[in-house]
C-alpha cells in the first residue's frame, strides 16, 4: 500500500506542476510568447498555445494514469528542451540563478524517468499503448 500511495502522490504532484504551468500560460499568453521570443524562437504566440495545451495533456495523463509511461517520457524530453532553451549555459554568466534553474530540470527529469519505468500503479485508466 505504501508503494501505491507514493506513486499516486507523485502523480498528483506531476499533474499539479503541469496544470500550474499551463495556467500561467493561459493567464497571460502574451507574456509567455514574449518569453519564447526572447529565447529566439519564431511564431511565439503559436508555440505558447501549443505549450499550454501540451502541458494540460501531460497533466491529464498523470492524474488519470492514461498513457502514463509515454507521457512521462514526453514530459522528460520537454523538460530538458526547456532547460537548454531557456536556462542553458549561455545565460549562466549573466545570471548565476539560471544554473540552478537548469539543474532543477534534471532532477525533474530523474523523477519522470523513474515514473516512466514504474508506471502509474493502481487507479489508472490505461497503462500504456498496446504492444
């Protein structure tokens, strides 16, 4: 029971993080687009909307357990993409806090990889894609 409880708590935390991230984007999509533009990406408003809906999809996968392992892997790729794109080495000399943000993404990746391997445990709508 302790294992199942720990995994469901982790799923709730993952969901909460991605729901919050999407919520901030939806609350001010223009600010998100500005941040994306500052990182050098084109079509920033479109990318901001894509990111917000992608984060909602991840949050729903984590909370329901549907496609959990796949969502964990996609989230891991996304998190590392964000680390390099928005907190990468080119920013560390200007602001040393960026290094901390960068490293934090890797600790999040570790949790996501662990989740991908161990699955959603109980109370999942679907464990993974059919093989």
